[in-house]
């Protein structure tokens, strides 16, 4: 690298999971070039993975790509002019593969498994400054195109030091990880923190875990690992896929830190996992929910070892109105604490006016510490907006996380993404809550493969749900009706559209998060290729009195006008209505109910009271 790159040049790491990835990363550190961790495009879905790779290469402009011989041959064998190759690898015509191919071939490729014998003889040790950029951690992209977070030596060492204080370990301990090394939790939480602490690290490919989740528990048991972590979906996958009858030879009593982070943490998942694997030695106090993000290197808060996770019941009303009080109502959800804030980290909750909130008030999470990155690569304006937030109460700059949350008794609770909030008639709705309800509404639905977002229709914000369904001979109308009814029942909203799409087609980030904004744009452009779409049509109720020479008196006439009013408000044909269903389950909020009563009152020539 030193022969072909200058200090500060970017070098893309393009490897399958393995030791070569680790070697290449530390080699970039020694060569004083900026590592850009990536992942090899998925041959089964090159359309999606090549799009992301193209964006990363365009943004980082690497001088070199480090990889393996086999992968380099695979890329070079795909001709930019051979249409049959594009068909073979399932490349959509939307990608200009010719330009991407030319771009890839214009960069110097180095196979780390085919280096000359004397290459180390020319190595020179170059000193570095603590504020030099060490690597670019590209964010998951769930809220936009990938952005390269500039992580410096100082950022990394500070975060590692804080993690070591909160999660003490020794060189006699072992870590097990199946997380991808292009993700910050896998790279820093697994590989680099292991090198910092001097522990023993055991690795498994993410694909192996997804195929057989029981391998996670088997290897923790086999190698007596104290530390292992993953996103919530990993624990949920174990709950759904592992048969307890296959766990007789497994003992995970050694597992002291079961970190859970990188995505919303589910109370139900934690409880279900704890109950299911209690008999093989898992202890609830081993669960350590945590919070972090690439913009703050990795970790911001964590639950400490040997302490039960903290939970808090919060009412739907409190969450929707961004306020938490001591009064709890019957309709509530249980939030899991993301633990206590790391030492040397300043975390504040800020309202929409930029003023720090009091304890138990929900606002945006802001962070100040040496772990906060320098900014986004070559995005000065966005970096200033994100990394240089200020509030009158403090003199230093803060990182705006874009996450909503609050602090209770020293614990950080994350309630969702600020940008992902769906606001319908003043009601704040978290998309993950809609997605969870949708996934529970029918057996044909694929869990973890749903996107909820809002669009402007009829001059109002309306709800759209995009949901994957399993292969099979399903009644799509029944599925979409189930989704609509479930959402209406629990949230009082009728979706404007329910879109059912084939399995493995919903847009996700490299770490498995739903790309809601991408799904929204695809919906608006008509690019989803759905199995079935159920849409509402909007019919405004005018202020004219229904034409009638006589007052409506009979039961059937009253019923007819009631159905007519409902059909205009919620865009459902009168013949499709279940009149035994409560009005609130039809998606009528207080404003809509008032509108219905006005219409109904005019219809029967007798004002209704409301």
C-alpha cells in the first residue's frame, strides 16, 4: 500500500468474513491510509449490493481495493458488455453496470493472498497524529444514502477505553461474534475491542448464524465465552428457530455479557429468550441492552454485567405526545433501558427548540465526548448540522443523533427515530410499532420485513405499510384486510395503502435495518413490483344537506346514511363494512368522528350531539 498510496488515501476492504479482513484493516493502520470497510456484493442479489458499493466508491474515491484472488477473478470475469452476465447475476437494467465496471477496473486491486515474498522489506513506519482519520465507517443507510463517518485514532481509543471501564474483561476471557466486520458492532465491538483487551476472539460468519442460529449458543458453550452480542433480531431468531430438544448438550452459564443493541430492543424478545434458554444456563442478568451509533464510534450507554435490565412502562399517549409523566394508563408499552451512559460522555435530551429537557421528557438525544467522530467524509454542510449542534446551557458542540429518547434514573431510553416519526392529525406514531402490529396479523407475513412510513395524500399525511409475505397460495385481500384492521384497532388509523411484496425484496441496510425512506421513494415511483396493493380513495364530504323532501326516520334509512358517511370518510364501500365493529376500529379519530356526526346529523335533519 505504501508503494501505491499516499498517507490519507482511501483503501476499500472487500472481503468475505475471515481473518484476511482483520489483517487488511490493521495493515491500513500501519500504512497510514484510511481503511474503508465494505462487504463483497451478494451474488444472489447484485442489484441491491452493487448499488450500495457504487455509492461507497463514488463517495470515498479509493486508490486501492484489497481483496482475495477468487473474488477479484469473479468481478473481472463479468463483462461490462455481456448482457448474459447481467442476467446470470440478476443485475437490474436500472444499474449502469458498464460504468460501474469501468470504475472498479480503474482502481488498483491487490489480492492479499498473492503478495510477493519481499513486500515487507520496503515497509516504513510512519508516525501519525491522534486526530488523523483511521477509517471511514459507512452508516447503515436506513435514513438515506450511505455516509462515511470519519473515525480518528483519538475517537477509537477513547471509545475503547470507555467500553473497557463499563465491561471489564481480562486476557483469560473469550469473545464470540457472528457479526459482519463491515458493521461497527462487529468490527469495533468484536475485533478491535478484542485486540485492545487482549481477550481470545472466536468468529463465525453471519450466514452460518442465519442458517443455524443454534450455532451461536453451541459455540459460546464450546469455547466458554463470557462476551457475545448482537442486534435484537438475532435473539428473536433464536427464540423462533431453535428447538429446546436440540439444546441438551449446550451450557451457556458462562455467558455474562449478552449485549443487545444496533436496533430497537424488544422487551418481549428479552423475556422470551430468557425463558426459553433458562434450562441451559442463561441468566436474565446476563442481558445487557446498550445504545450506540457510528457517529459516536460505537457505544454510548450499556447495562452493566450482573445487573438485570431496567424496564419502564409508558403509555401510548405519553409516547405519542413526546412527554413522560408518572401516570400510567391501561394501554401501554414496555420500554427497555439502554443502560447507563459511559463515563466521560455527556448525553442530554433536547426539545425541538434546542433547549435541554428535564428528566422523563422525550426529545432528541445529543452527545458530546472524544468518541464523537469528526464528521461525514466530504459532506461539510451535513457535518456541521449533525456534529456541531449547540444549546445555551453548554459551551461545547454536540452530535445530533436523530434518535428520540429520555433519561430516567440515570438510564437512557430510546423511543425511536425522530426522522421516522409518522404524524397524522397531530398524533406521533413510531413506525416500528406499526410494523410489529402488521407482522402479527397473519401467518403469511414474514417477520422483520415490513416498512411503515407516511406520504402526503389529499393534503394530509397518510400511512403506508409495505409488507413481505411468504411463498404460497395466499388470499392477498385477506392479508391486507388483516393488516389494516390490526393497525386500526391498535392505533386508530386506517392505512392509505397496504402493499404486499414478494419475499426477500424489501430494502434493508447492510446491518439488516429496514430502509424506510428508500421504500417510501420506491412506493411513490411505483418501483415495488408488489403481489397486491390495497389503496383507499378519498371522498370529501361536502357541506350540502343530502337531498330529501322528508326527514329520515326508519332504521334502515338511518343505517344507510351512516354507512354512506363512513364510506366517504374512510373510503370503504358500504357493502364491505362490518357494522358490529366499533367506530374506533374503523380508523376514526376524534376529528373524523365529529365529521361523521355532522354528516349524519344533516342526513336525518336532526343535529347529533358531540
